[in-house]
């Protein structure tokens, strides 16, 4: 709705025929207009087109207060902060009053006195939509004074007012968002007695402060976010408040790999153009790396070592992609190269982006965060690999394709891939392996020589993840060798492994990282 923002007095506003609408009426009308125009109402929000976004739109059309329930990293706060885009560009308010008051119906003593004194000459201001949004992160130390308001003894003393005078009230952040949207993040973290203070706002649309026999009718849309575990299981939300929230909307993580990759592509810092004018390193990322990065999060959301009630944020994949690019960028800088391609060995540098963003259960803590992270990376590689190559785990149809490579390692050969080795040395190391180049040529379509090389390393890592070749991880180097030789080396006393060893019997994904 366009507003005649050149009007400056109450009389001019009356003469224009301007009609004041409630916040929820405003949002409903503007949403209807955007839907009819087929506008993208929540730009940048991916994966919610058929689930969360229609439910939010339904709640707005129904003029509901709402809560978004979801684990961390599910764009709850981002969605909430987009709601002000459904407000009018500007609305008229009484000038120099604390609660964005409707010029036609002032709610405070100060507002009424201004209108009574100046009549049609009462000055008005035009409040932009961005000033009509308020937000508070719920914390245990949040008070009623913070949210609703309290008596201000300093104001009372300075103005020589008694505590019975309405003017001694200092309004909290919710009343100051009158005629706007107010959001409380992590609602269950509010103390129960503070939650009770929201009852009137939610149902009667007014507030009462310190027993004053006066009501302040507010026009506020209330929006909340919460973790489902806190909201339902632990009883951290008082039931009457829960009952007053009209719409409860469940958010979720990306349901497909493609959606997750699109989010990571959008959110991660991938364009490494230098800010200081120096030439940036051109880092190439083959597509299967993007799939691996996203698959790490999918594996984590199924892992028995990670607390699933805490969730695995999409920030994991964003940080992981940035760490992957940085590892390749650093290597190129050390070798004086102007461009490079990310390598499988660079994925080891992704672990710090994982360990700080997942909550481990007891078993995960026993294994160690680093081992859990490396295991997730390995599982992701194993899952994505079969999209491009025969399954090494299939003895009849898949494994014969790798026989030349396996025979080369069985003959006692090994390769050491240093994480900081130059592109030339990297190429020399990989091309010496019998059958590996031909295997990649037969099953993959690399876009460049550099991508062909990292695909060759991809094959080696997949063979290791399927327990067909061994691998040792040292400081800055990864060594691939024959699986039996690796096992004998790990025994330390030259003994043989237990009879009946079956390389398909790999029930513990963390065993190779201990």
C-alpha cells in the first residue's frame, strides 16, 4: 500500500482519506497482492517451497501469530526477518511519542494530550517498514521490564510525578514495536513467569504494567522460534502460552542432495577474489566434491555418534566448503601456482569445520571428535563414489574393474600424497599406478587434466573406504598401500591377522581412524 508521505499533520491525514489498518490486515493484504503477482516472497530460502513457506503464508492469511519449530541451522531467523517485507512501506505515527501511535487513536497519555492540544495541527511522522520490526533472543536473565516495561523512578523524580501517574512507565521493547512485528528467538529459554507476562499480548492484544489500572491496546504480530526438543519434551513452555500461538510450523533440513548443494553454493564464500587488488588463486571444484561436502551433513544426520536432537546445521556444509577451498588455495600459494584444483587429501582439512558444529553423544566422545569427523568424510566419499564408478564392494560386477590397481598395490607398491605437494609432483605420483589412469578414462569424463588427477585420487580413497587398500595418515601426508601390508604393520609384532578375516565385514566405520 502506497502512503502519502508528504502529509505532515493530522488534519492533512484526515483530509486524504487515509485508512489505518492493523498489522495483520496489512500483511494479509500485501501477501495477497504478491501472490497474485507471482512474486518470490522469501528470496534465498531454498527447499521450503512445498513445505514451510506455504504454511507461513497460510498463517499470515489467517492473521495468526506463529512459531517456527526446528533444529539449528534451518533458516528460522532468516525467515522471520523477511516478514517485515510484507508490511506497508510507511505508516503514519504521532510525532515524538514512544509507541508508534496511530494518529487517529493514541494509546498513551502523552499521545492523547498532544492530540488534544494541537488538534488537526498535530504533527505526524512516517515510519518505514524496517523500523517496525523488533527481535529479542530469549535468555534466562530476560525480565518483564525488558519485554513489557516497568516504573521508571528517575523519570518520576525528574518530573515530580507520583507512581500512580501513567507517565512514569518506561515501556519495554514489545510495546515499542507497536504496529509492527516482534520476534522472540528460542522462546522456551524464557523463565515461566516471563512467559506468563506474554498472555495478554497474545490474546487480548494489550499490556498491563505493575498493577496499573490502565490498559495499553497494542497492535503487534508476535512470532517465535524454538527447538522442538525444548518445545515439546522438556515442558519448558507453559501450556497456556503454547495454546495462544495460533500456528505451529515445522522447519527441516534439506531433503535432497541437490537442494543442500544449492544452499551451500548460495551461502559459502566461494568467490575468492582478493580484496587488496592482488591476483587471487583460481580454485577449481569438480562437481563430485560439492556432492561429498553435502553428503557429509547427510551422514552426520544419521550418525549414531552425533546427538540428533541438537541437529546438524547447514552451516556445517558452508564452513566445510570454505575450508576445502582454503586448503587448496594455501597449497597453491606455497607452490607459487596461480590456479589449482581441490584434492581428496584437502578433505582432511574439512574436519575442523565439522567438529565444532556437532554435538557428540557419549559413544562419539569416547571415539573422539576428530575420528568421528574423518569417519563422516569417509562415509560421504563412499556414498558418492558409486554414482560415478562401479561399486568396489560388489565382488562380482564391481570389483573386477579395479583388479589392475589392486594388483599393483599387492606387488608391494605404495604412494605417498603430501597435502602440500605441487601439481607436477602430484601428477607424477598418481600416474605411476598401473590401471588407474585407464580406469578413470573408462568411467569418468573429467573436464581437464587436473580434474582427471583428483578423480584418480578419488578412486584410491574409495578403495580404502571399501577396505581394499590400506591407508596411513601422518603429519601432512597420506600413504596408500596394500591392505594386508597395512594390517601387518599395524600389528607391530609381525603376527598374522585372525583367520577368517572378511574385508566385507566392516561394522565399525571408525575402526580405521583409531
